[in-house]
C-alpha cells in the first residue's frame, strides 16, 4: 500500500537564461512501513525533491506534476496546495529531519518547548499531556534523563543527541511519513550506527514510512528497502536494495559502486586513478 | 626503519585556553618516512586536526617538539617561514576557502613552483601539474569558481605538490567531495606522493578509504593515539576497544541490509584505556 505517490515531478529554477530543470519528471512511490532511499551526488536534485513534497522550495523554483499523500484512503494533492492544507500536513502527517541538528533546532528555545509546541497546536493537547508525551518521546529515541532534558537547550547536547531530539520533534505528532535529508551525514560513524538502528526500529515497530535522502550508499545498504539513484534531476535506476547493490543495471550506478570501498563492484585504487586521469568516466556514463 | 624520518613529532601537546584548559592533543609521538602514507583516523573532536595543525606549525605546541628532517618546526608567524620548511605542504578540507577565488589557477600553482625554485629544487610548468592531477592544462588561465569541488581539490593538491614537498599533510582532503570521487582523489594523492618520494600524513574519518591508501594507520581518541601500525593488521585484527567499535560501526555497502553495530554507552568508558599491545603493530 502506498502512502506517498510522486508522479512526473518537475522542478524548474528561474535563471537569467530562462527556466532550468533541477528535477526533470521523476516518479517515486513510497510504500507504507518501508524506507525508500533516494541516492545521488550533490546537485542531483534529491534534496529539492524532498523539499517540494512539503512545499518548502524557494520562490525562484516552480513545480509541476503531482505529489499525492494517501492517508486513510483520503488522497491529498500537495503540489500547489493552499497554505492551510499544507499547514495541517507539515509536522502532522509528514515530518522532516534535516542534516544539521544544530541549525534545525531553535537555539534559544528549550527542548521541551520545541517538542510540545506543535503537539499542542496539531493535537490540541494541554500543557501537562504534551509534557508527558514529550518525555515519552525522548525516552523512545533514547535521550538519557528525559525529565531534565526537557528543560535544557540544544547546545547542551552532543551532535548525536541533538539529532535524536530532532527526530523526536519530527515524530511528536505521529506523522505517517518522515522525510530524512542526510540525517547522519554530520555524525560520527559510531553515532550514525545508533541513529540508523533507531530509524529501522521506528519503521518496523511503529509503521512509519521514511524517504531517506543521502549520498552515502553505505547508509542505504544498511537501512533502505528500496533505493532510487538520482542523477542530474532524473532517477536513473530504482530497485530493491539487494538487487541494486549486487546487480545494478545502469552505468551510473555501476560507476558509483566501483568507487565505493567494500562494495561488490569495487575497483582497485589504481584503476580509479587511471579513470580519473583519463576522465573517461563522465563520457562512459552518457 | 633504517632511513631517517621526514617528520618526527615527540610528545606533542596542544592545549586551548579556557577554564579548565582543553587538552586537544595529549602527548602524541609519530614519525613518517619518505614515500610512506600514514593515515590518522578518529571521530570529530578527537584532536586529529589540532595535531595536523601542530605538526605544520599553525598551532602553538603546549609542549613536545616537531622536527621536519633535522629542523625544528617553528610556529607560523607574520614573518616568512624559513625556506627549508616550504618542503612541507598542506592540503585543507575545503578547497573553496584554501584557494584564492580572485587569482588564476595557474598563478596559484606557480606560487608552489616558486617555493621549490627558491629552495634550490627544479622548476616546473604549472600546466604540467594540472595534467598530472587529470585536468586540462588550459585550465591554468581559469579561476577556481569555474571548477567542481573535486576539481578544485585537485588544483589544491597540484599547488601543494608543485612546491616539491618531502612531506604532505592533508587534513580531511576528501570529506567535502562527492562519494564517487573520494577514493580516486585519495588514491591519486597516494600515487603522486610515492612518485615524488614524499611522505604523507592523511587525516580522515573515513576508514574504508584509508584502508585503500595508507601503509600505516594511527587511531586517535580523546587526544591520544590508542592504536597504531600496519593498516591491514589493524583492520583484520583490531586490538583496542575503540578501534573495534569504530570498525564495527561502518556500514558495509553490500546490499545485505545489515545494521552496523552501535557501541553501548558503557563501552565508551573503555575507549580511553591504554593498551600497549595495540601500538606500533607490524605486519604479520
């Protein structure tokens, strides 16, 4: 059962020389209770795709196509939806976690305030109920000593704890979909492992659906169920995880895996240097 | 090792002012020989960048000493450095800030060439260096913003190597690059250093890339080297609990969907342990 359907999504940015496509007609279906990876290098259009879902693109970008959220058999078209509709969906049905928790959390508001504000707004909870729920959420994402954590400010936590708090904020209103944009890229590997485990648990136990945007194929291999590989605004290949890593069909996916230490298609450093020096790679991909 | 090391650091301590002072590097010794690639790995805040900056003289030493060949490395001041020290070059993480945006790429590489000539080494053509890092020689007339991130980093590498260094210190040179170019740029750095007979200290948090290019690896935690030695020995058979946790936490990109192992909070306490067996491990 699908929860989010992206059909023929096109995103153009206005430039002096006329509109330029940053996302060029992509289709992607997020199934319920799955982690769908969206991989690609910087500039491939993966982040703007995630932002477009929530109508968070800058004014200089225009969209066409369709993004449909399907909850309880009610379809809601998100592209070009009125403000009120989006306001009821952001943070409530679809929540987002960004790369850097030190900028996505408000530095001057206590963790408790950031966890309860939108719960009180969306779920119409009273102060005490919201507090109790916030405490339970922090416990769920394993932030130590939740009661005192509620009174603290983001700077008093480590990077990994901050990202756990950002995830707790995103989960507060029990959204159906979580958009995670490079959620572990700023973290150390030992901390990353914990966040990945948490994401997997949330999906398996709570039935959350996640769109995971990352350039890190190691992360994809660890948690994603489906992986779509994006390049220059187009999805070049989309496959179940195992298949993508063992039997990639597109030359671009192959080239990514060739440069990835530990992958089945890894090439020797010498071969990679030779390719870099000959610059044959970019031509071979076309 | 029979040859004299190019770079020797003994009991280096770096402290930052504060109450209490923060000891970022807590008594680290290392030696790097010509034609040897040594990797320094560890998580953010473990002191690896402070150590790199200390060995090239950007950071003032709290105590200890750093020698380049037989010369003591002084702290970088307003005056021009002693000529001999231009034989040690650095590549930084972000080429956007290490390259001058307002100067042509060729002119910036020519700075390196000039340093080599002043030291009495052979001169060279900047365009030739661009070719060696896989860029078009005509790129010399262009400005940094006309290149991609990976290309810019290769220009920074060309500039450093044009000075014909005997030692290259690279602080996270690949972490700002796209994943598909990280390994190839790192491998390129290795082959150019070997070709020039220079030693390299390669700092990275990416262990899987390090495994492909480093002869020896130093694992740093909380300002100390907790494990060191032959890269493959460390990889195959890590001794220190921190190294073990670090290696177990790396996701394997084989598509099997295995979650990496998350270290327990209690384990973190063991990471500061000193284990003499984990140090100076040789190939077996």
